[in-house]
C-alpha cells in the first residue's frame, strides 16, 4: 500500500481525534525527513502512523525514563507540559531508531478495541431476526480475540442494558440517533466461534499484552482499562484463534461447517490493513462462503463517503443488497442511526 507519508502524518489531527498528542506529533514527523525515513520502514499494509506511534509508546511503557514520557499520560510520569513535545520525540526516535525499526517490521497494527463488540452484538441481533439456527462465528483480524467474548460483556446504549448483570466488564457507548437505540438482543445460538489473524496475540503473554496496550492512544485511559479487564478474563479461558491469511484460512474453516448452515463472517477496521492489491481476494474469500453456506457478512469499516472519523456497521445476507446498521466513530464511543449525517 503506497502512502504520501508526509501528508499522512500531517493529517494526524483528523485521524487521531481523541489524541491531541498524536495530532501534534504527526505534524512533527511530517516536517522531518529523518522521522519520515523511520516511518517508511512500515511493511506494506501496515499504517505507518499507527505503527510508528505504537512502537514509540511500547518503548516508553517499558522504560519511561526519557524526557518524552512527560507528554504521555499512560506512562505514569506525565507532567503534561505546555511546551512543544517535538524536540523530545525527535530525539527519542533518532536515538532509538534501531529498536523502532525492528518493532515496526515485526509487529502489526491489531488493536482490540473492546467497544467494537457492541457492533458485533448489534449485527448478531439482526442475524437472529433472519434465522433461528445456531451460527458459526468467524472473526477476521481478531488480534487477541477479545471481541469473540462479546456475550460475556454487559452493554449500556441509549439508556438500555443487555448482557450478564454480573459481568465485570461493562461497555458504554453514547447513542446519538434521532430515534431510540437499536435492540442488541436476543442473540442467535453460537455453534462455534473462531478468530483468524496473521499473528494472533497470546493473551497469556505479558509482552504481547503490552503491545496491545501500546496501540491504544496515550490519552485513552478508559479504553485501556476496558482492554485490560477483557484481557484478564480472556487469559483464564483463551479464545480459539488461528494464524494465517484469511484468504487461505477461511475456505478451510468453512469446509468443516455442515453445508447450508449459517456462518457469520465479521471484521472491524481490518480491511484498511489489507494491501490494496489483495483486497479483491479478501472480498472474494468472504463472498465464496455464501456459495456453500448461509452467509452473513458483518463489518465495521471506514468509507470515503463518511469521512476520516466515522465508520459504518454493515450487514449483507448472502448476495442480497448490503444494508447499513449504524454509524459510529472508529472506537465506538458513540453510535447513531444510518440516516444521520456523520460528524
């Protein structure tokens, strides 16, 4: 995937709307050829902005002794100075360049935003109104598989609640639609659930969990706390995940599901990370499921018509027309109905 790196980083204030720090640092990188050269080490299909910022964050979380930590609330040593973080960021990146490059080449942008489970639950509630059969759930780009545990979580949307009352993890999203919030239940029975990822995250490995933490923007403490709680629960009973490219793995998974039975294929903020020259194959692999099974394709992805902040939750049954279920921000902090104008 080709990028105009300078422009990409210059647009950081729009792409990181809840991180003023990353917005400021994006303009720093955009104006410095040395920093752009480091960002250029991101492999194809991995967003250089997210990957560079996460690699810096990971190193700071491990060792917050550098002056740059003073601008990062997540490090516990932040003093939130009013000055310019640019010089400290530049010094850190140039000093730690070999480590940053190694991290960027080895790691992936695979954030498990737990609030996206709200969209999965919304879509499955819609599926339950279309079929009364148990469904097989397959998540593409599952990372640590935290969304696969969606039915363990408690949800609060538009003044209504769903899920186990005793759940230690409650997901709250603001409903900003003109009418009442959509129903998040009842749900179909889940016959089997499995996640697919190029490099699934081991929820029992502290180093892997730290990488997931580094992918959350420094100011987003609530999101980090939610992820930590979900990881703790998942570590006690890790979800089933399979390593590999969905284009190759999906046909093998579906072959083990009795023909004709319902399969829900779900992905959230995943397609953007698929290299442009492979997106047609990605789409075709999902569509092919519908040739042998009752396919429900559920997605939460950005789109040009919605702009850089809003995402669309969409559901397609087989080869019928796709319908939009809701509009959200990328982290599902808010949700609104499909007829609303994105922010």
